[in-house]
C-alpha cells in the first residue's frame, strides 16, 4: 500500500491509490467473511472456453456476481441454467480490475437437494455416533436361504430385476413380495410396519429392502430415522439396495449389507445354481473316489484279516505244525548223520593216532633208535680214541724229542735244590752244606755240597 505525499498535502494525511484501496477492501472482506452459504436464483450463466463458470445469484431485491473456477466448475453433478434455485458455499472477495464486489464459489448444489443433503448428513452423523453403523453389529447372510422377503413396490422395475436374477441364479428359493410404498411421505411408516411384522413372524431367512434409482427427493423415504431404527432392531439379516451404485441412503449404512443395485443384491442373496451344480458334481466325484479308496482299503484289510484268520484256524495250525515237525525231523536226521560221520572220522583219526603212539611200537622204535645210537656212539668213541691215541703218540714223540729224560739217559743228571726245588744251573746258586737232589735217568740221588779243599 503506497503512501505518496505531495507538496500540497499535509504531512498527517494518507493518500491511497485505487489498487491499494481495492486491496484494502478485499482484505477487509476476506477477513470478515471467510466462507458463507448463500441461496438464490441463477442468472447470466456463462462458461467461456477457459472452463470457469460465471453467473449472478439474485433474489427479488438484490443480486451479486459470482465466479466458480476450475477444476471445481467441472465437478458439478448438474448443468447450471438460468432460473435454477441453488445453494452455494463461497468466499467474499473483490474483483480488483473493475472494483466490483463478487463471490468466489467453492461448492454449488440445487437448493432443495442441498437442504435434504444437510438433513442427510446430520442424521448420518447422529446415528453413527449411536453405533448403528458399526461393523460389529452386522450379521452374515445365510449361505443358502430358503425363503427371501422383498420389501419393495410390487409394480416397480426393481422387483422385476430382482425376480429375474433370483429365478436365473437359484430358482429353488421361495420368494415372498412384501409390498410397501417406496416414495412419498407415507412410505417410511409403511416400510417400518412391514419390517416389524416380518421381524416378528420370522418366516424369512433374509430380507431385501430395495427400489430403483431416482433423485434425492425420490429416495428420501429411505433416509428416515424411524426406518433406520427399525432396520437396526430387525431380527432377520437385511440387505439394502436403494437406487443406483452412486446413491447412498441411511438404510444402506444401517443394513447388514449394502448392494449397489437391486440386481446386485439378488446376486448377493443366492448362489449361482450352475456353480452349485458344478461344485456338487466335483464334491460328488471326490466323495465317490474317497469312498472307492475306503472300500478298496477296507477290502484289502478284510483280505488281510481273513488270511490271518485262516492262518489261525486249528486245522491250519496243525498242518503247519506237522509240516514244521517234518522239517525239523528231516533237519535232525541230517544233523545226526553229519554228527555220526564226524564222530566216525574222529574215531578213525584217533585210532590212527593211537596206533602211531602204541607203547610197544614206541618201545621197539626207541630200542631200535637206542641200538643205532649205541652203535653210532661206539663207532664215534673208537674213532675219537683212535684220533686221541694218534695225537698223544704224536705229542709224546714231540715231547720225547724235547724231554730231559732222554738227555739223562745219555748220562746227564739234573741238580735240584732240595728246599726250594729250583734247578741248579750255576755253581753260585749253592753253598757248602746245601743239600741237592740229582735226578738221573733211572731215579734220584741225594747230594750235599762239601767245602772246598
């Protein structure tokens, strides 16, 4: 925000430009009214190539320019046209280029539908807080219902679709139409009464509450609080299929299961008989094969037990005993024969050994060996004596050659000192008076050394 001061201006004055003034006004508006709800009639509706939506909201006394920018302008579920009464949520702003007050719209809906939508959200919030939507209280549907009760208009398209699907998928189910109005002020009370009656009767395995599509006002009977509480206290599992896939009602949230369409609800309620038939055939085949296996196993076990029983009969046992006895007898005979043969062989061997070790024969053999040894010993002895004699004679001849006796025989004598027995070889060995012995060839002579003359 600029504050230019001219020479003519007083120092305490602030001078604004148009742009700064517009920004000031815009900030004031946005701060005072950040978001508002406004209802009025559309006029001057235009959608240029940019995709933004421009229009005027008016009543019988005033009008205001509005703009709705992309992408919100492309999300509208209806086509805005002049004269349509709408409800808008918008921010108050200022279009600075022209200095014009305008609304920047963030949400836009048809006015009547918008009021119903607010009531819907309020009731939904309240019932959710009470726990009517909790998944813990939801009950499972029966897998194979026998009787289905359908709360709907007997002349509507929805009941025809449901009956067609039920007849095609599972014609065995018993279907009972519980006629009720599905639109208008009297519809909620009538549906509640029929629902309570069906809950008390307990003739049905499951209930279906359904109708075809329509506007929010057409489907409003299913957003009634009393109907929601009747569904919550119903003793029979209930499926809600109201409108098309994009439509949601309070009954959808309270019911045990919500189906997007009546036809889809019928498919959820009953199984496909073709699939059941295939599954039944498969199970029948598995059962047949299992029974065949069990019968075969039982037959094998029976044969085994019969064989065991036959083996345990007295006659069979006696026959087996007799055969066993014969086998053992034959085996015993063979063993006895082998034993006897071994004993005979051992006896013959013992006889042979005994004959070899007979004392008489052993003494005779020993005598023969002794005689041989004696003869051999005598021969060896004579031979040894002969050799010894020859050796002695040879030694004697050699000794005689060196013997002093031979010398003595030629006239020599050997003098021996009597006391010491030493041979006297020199005269200096003896002294006068010493006694000597003179050894001669044929004996000894005692001698005494005389003194010298």
